């Protein structure tokens, strides 16, 4: 499974007076150093998104994503948690996933898809800083096209039909995954 560097918030990351978001930022810097050998500064991280997996998931992790420019340095592969690494553009990573060369999960796919819309890292950071982080409390449904992760705003979110007539989902077929976002108001 291909993922961004990450891990859990340890007790030493929880400094008195810090919010959960700040503790997650501290953990992100520590995990990046542990898993890649690259040091990043908390002040350079931009809060990108927060994810909650479906309630039915065997394990549920509250997950924060942050973005920053990649620091200079040499990647260290520990052959424990990390067995390989690669530097790809967002579009290259999505092409590899769609060609079944790599396997990724919906949070990674959605992040890559969203970031692929920007022309540069600076543009992405500026845009995300302006809009603020996005929240995804995921629910899974079956559709005619395949399994779909759905989020708030989707007509099938919380199975409350009629509340929204739009889509906010990632349909996961065996090959190309498809993101649908449309909000129709009555």
C-alpha cells in the first residue's frame, strides 16, 4: 500500500495546551523524520484535511493530512515500516494507481486528485491556506458502478434520501476510480 509518511499521535506529541490539530502536527513532523529521514518544521505545515474511516472499519484512525514543500535531504528506508519510496507527480501517482501498478486508499487518492489541480506547490499551499482544511467522515455504499466512499453532501450520506440531491463520492472500480462532486439544491 502506498501512503504518505505518517503514524499515530504519541503521548510525547500531546503537549499541555495544544489542540488535537497541533498535536497531530507535532506527530507529523516526528513521523516524517522517523519514516523518511527528512526533517520538516511544524511552522511549514499547512493543515490540509481530516479523515475518519467508516464506522464498519476493523480499525478506525482519526487522520490529519498536512502539506508542505519537500525538504532537502536523502530519504532513509528502514525496511521496517517503510520498504520503498518514490517521488512522483500527483498525476503520475494517479496513473500508476489506475494502471494497478500501486495500491492506494481513498484518502490518498482524494489528496492526489485534489493536489493535481494545482500548477505548483506554492499555489496548492496558498489555496489550501485560504480555504482551510476539508473534513471527510467516510461511509461506504454499493453503486451500480462499484463500491463508493461517500461524504457529507452526497444523496446517500447517512442514508437520508432527499436531504441532498447531489454527489460527493469516490467510485472505486477495478481500474480507474472516479470522483463525483455535484450539489443540487431544491
